[in-house]
């Protein structure tokens, strides 16, 4: 009977536990690493706590067009033929105000363009279209 093993079996090193530990350490270092924040431009924003009060002398002339292509100036229904006269009158009262055309999505684009042209013909420099 033999008391000793055969020497044919070579000793092997099992690398699996070591690889598991290396991957766990890699995950730990990635999670705990502090990331550097990139700094951009410093912007000085105005305080929203105290906005300046609106100037009552600089009222805008607001023209609204509803879905039925009806025109309203100062909550009054107006015909397309009298738009220019109304804009001229309101612009004479407040020369620094601008004309704002508010049209709903279902209104005709041709009507918006016609009102825009009437506002330009009345002598107003600032005309804008809003949704």
C-alpha cells in the first residue's frame, strides 16, 4: 500500500475568486469616485421677487382673432375695414406701444397677414404676431 499520492497531479491556482474581488473593487471605486463638475459662465440673473411695475403709458395694442375669424380690439368686435383706423387712433393715444396680433390656431392666415399690413400702413413700427 502506498502512503503517498502520485506526483502526476500538478497544483493549480483557481483565478475565479481573485477576478470576482477585482471586479467588486472596480465597481466600488467607480461608485465612490468624486466626479469633477465643469463650470460654465457665471450668469447674474435678476431678482424675480420685485419685478418692475408695468408702465401704464406703454400699453400695447392687442388685436385678437378667434376661431370664427372675428377681430377684437380692446374687447370690441371690429370689422376688417376699420382695423387701420382703430390702430391709428390707439397709436396716437400711446405712440410707444406696439401692436400684438393674437390669433388662435384655427384662424385664417390671410386675415392675419391683412391685419399685419394694416398695422404697418397705420405707421406703427413694432408689430408682432403671438399665438
